[in-house]
């Protein structure tokens, strides 16, 4: 029976789709493939327990693989569209986990210094993001602001909150339901670079949009 399960898994791997990362230009397995593999394994085991035979194992693997692929495909499609739309805008698309996409928006392209008013040139970028968020509505969204460590902690905390709220409000104005959105400011917490350099501080001044979950 182990041979049957391994055969089914091998078929899933062989049928796995790859995609090209537009930033690194390298091929990678799509998340639909990873979810299909996980689903196939779980389905095969469940099928074996329920059916006690090869037929039950294969049926379970096929059903589990299909369900997993559908879930992964939902995430893959969002990631592919966002990467295409945001390439060259200064916004980074990062897969932080199997079910989470993160859009990192540097402060220098999003806001003027010490301001929480969105730069006029950035509206088109947010419009593109909003279109994708509306299309893939079975997700939860977190909009979180961050700053560098220059200035007082109280000032940075309030600025990070206001910047996150500005982005959240704009997405809402473009039709993204606020029921899906969590907004917060983290001030100087969770730096992604070294605050001792100007380049590092520039990277730390950012707003992140985290897109979580979704189903086919």
C-alpha cells in the first residue's frame, strides 16, 4: 500500500506547475502544486483508512489533491497578478508563508517626509492593489504601518498608525470592504533593516499590506 501512496504522490509532483518569479527570473513550484501534494498525501491516508484498499487510497488522493490544488491556485493567481501589476513600482511582493502574501510599500514612494498624506503619484498603484483585493474577496487583509527609530516613540507610533489608516481608508474608498481589513501602527517595532544607516532607516519606514487565506 505504501507503494500506491508513493506512486500517487509521484504523479502529483510530475504534474506540478512551475512559475517564473518576475523579480528573480527563476522558476519555482506554484503553491497550488504544494497544496495539491499535501492534499494528495492527506487524502490518500484518509482513503486508505476509510476504504482499506487500493481503490480507496487512490480516490482519496485524487480528491485531496484536487481540493489542495484549488486552494493553492487561489493564492497563486493573486500573487501572479500582483507581481505583474506592481513590478517597477517600488512595492515588493513577498510570500511570507504558504497562505500569506505581503506587499511592502516603502515610505519614500508612499508618503512625503513626516506626512501621512498619500503621494498623488501612488494612487494608481493603490488602485491596482484594490482591484485585485476586490476580485479575490475570500481573504483577510492587514494594513500595518512602521517607522524608523528617529524621533520620539510616541510620535513614531502615531505616524505609523495614521499612515496605515490612510492606506486602509483609500482602499475602502475604492470598494474594498472594511470588514476584511485590520489596521494597526507598530511604530519602530519589527525593523527589516539596520536603523544605524540612512538606507536601513529608509527601508524601515514602510506600510505593509498582508493578504491572508482564501479558497477556490
